């Protein structure tokens, strides 16, 4: 029954996610990312209560909401999401976050609860909000929609193969203390699947982009229309790095949940648990692709 719910939820959500990634204007994508971030952060703050931490809910929501609103309303002709400006913006936001939440902590009657709450709020911003902001900035770049499609497919392929191969063939546990069901066989299958899907996507990037363009699901600047793709070795390395980051992201969230003694971060997505459960891999994988894309832009 849980597997059926998992499949049905994916069947409903995947077309919606792809439509947003491929076609939505940047301000809409930023607002969707903000909604996802706020839902995931709400779950993280709830988990923190299991650690006897009393989080700053509304200050955290407001700080993250204003950050994404700033991204959404930036002028389209000179967007905030220009790579250099984006770097300055996230650097400034990450730098002032500790000061903002420590100032909020000064209002606590019990001052011993203020510092842990401020730490959780800063973690919520850097762990959840910033990686989702990276996704929005990737989309702003040339071939941005194709790069996001590539990222999602690589992560999803790794997740699917890890789940099914791990359940059917997995014998050697990877980290039983943190995630009892994860196996080395599943991890290896995940890596192979991600690399294979990544290589296929870039090998057929031109016809895939052309097909989406002809269907009206992608603008020309958002597709990959180069006659020659990147070198095979770079695609293999990038896909492998994204997969390893995604698997680490999944394990890191498992650490948080294991410490809180819960199975899922929430119940918003039937068969998948909470929003944080669904995006945990992307939170680590997105910065890897963003760095690669930003490095290309800077060349």
C-alpha cells in the first residue's frame, strides 16, 4: 500500500514539477521555491522540538520569505539572479542570519533557550532555503531549464534504483545506525543509474530540447541547443558528484530524524512523508550543479 501511494504521488507531482521547471517565469519559480522551503523549514523546526529546542517560527518564516521575495521581484532586465550579484546576495544573507536570530533571541524570557533556537533558524536558512535558491538561479542561466531537468532526472534515477535494488538485492548495510534500510548495493546501483541517465541526457540534449521547444514547454534560451555536448568525462564526473551529494543529503536528513526518533519529517506527501523527505537529496545536489554552472559562466 505504501509503495502504491508512493507511485501515485510521483505520477501526480512529476508532471507539475517539470512544467514549473521548464516553463514557469523566474518570479513564479522563486515563489514556488519559497513555498517548498517554508514547508520544509516548518518540518525542520518541528523536528527540533524533539531535541528540546523551542524554535523561532515566525522570525524564520519571515526571514526566508523576504529572501525569496527579493529574488522574485528583481527587475527582469537586470535580475538579481545574475551569478555575481547572486553570490553577493546569498553571502550577505548568510552572514547576517546569525545576527538577526541572535537579536531575536534577546527577547526570550528564558535566555538559555535563545541560542539553540537561533542556531536552528540559521541552519534552516542555509540548509534548506539557500540550496533551493540555487535552483532558481540555475534556471536563470542559459540552458537553465535543461540543467534543472538534468539535475532532477539524475537525482530521481539514483533514488529509484537505490530504493528498488536496495530492497531486492541489498545485503550489506551502509549505515545501520542512521538508516537501517540503506545498503551498499543500493548505493552502487544509484550511482550507476545517475551516471547513465546523465550521460544519456547530454548525448540527446539537442533533440530533447528541440522537442520541448516545439511543444511550447521551453523557450530557446532555456534549452541546450549546442551541436556538440560537453566532454564525456565531465558529464560522468558531474553526474557522479551529484549522485554522491544526493545520497549524502538523504543520510544527513536521516541523522536529524533518527535523533528526533521519527520515521518521516511530515505527512504532506502520501507515501513519501514530508516535504523535507522529498527534497533532502536535492538540498545537497543543487549546490554541486550550481557551482559547475557558475564556474562555466565565469570562464
